[in-house]
């Protein structure tokens, strides 16, 4: 029986000297997110499969790497919507499109799944008297 030494994990080499240079390579190739990166890294010689491993001392996150802005916190967005008197999903969509600000999600119900209740709550409107909006304690 032969003993094998520790296995090494090999990754594709990159000519990029640092993370900033790798970011520039991605921008030059129009790579804007992880989906684009995964589709193209094998075709572009300078892109390693796992940049987070190669540049682990500089790495923060893929959002940081691709300069993807973070969304405004849910409660701050909800307060802003209510302060502006936005009452419907349609009004919200029109308002967000007019902002053209990537910090404001176009689909807050999907972006904030854990905090989301419904559009009535989000817009500060009274809920209609429909069974699905009546708390369980009051239903038979």
C-alpha cells in the first residue's frame, strides 16, 4: 500500500497582479455579475475559476468585486414610499423607474422576502376585509 501525500488544489493561473487588475479585465470583457463570470471565465485566459481563493487577502464579496450597489434597507424604503404617498404597486414601479437608482429594487416583494408582508402594509394602506388579510386568531 502506498501512501499519498496531501492533495493540492490547482486553479487556473491569472496574469492579473491584484484584484483591481482582475476587476479591470472583467469590465473590459463586459462581465457584470457572477452569472456572466461563470459563463465566460473558461474562455478568457486571465480569469481564474475562483478569484476569491486567488486574491483571498483582498477579497470582500462578489457584490464588491462587481461594484453592485446594496439595496436600501427595507424599513427605510417602506418609510420613503409611505412619506411620498405611494399607494399601489403600479405607482411604486413608476416612481422607482424614474429614480434610475440601483439601490431601489424594482420588485421589493422579491428583494425583501423575509420582511415583506404585502403591498397594503408596504404602502401604508388599510388592508381590505378579505379572508387572507384577517389574522388567524379571528378566523373560524
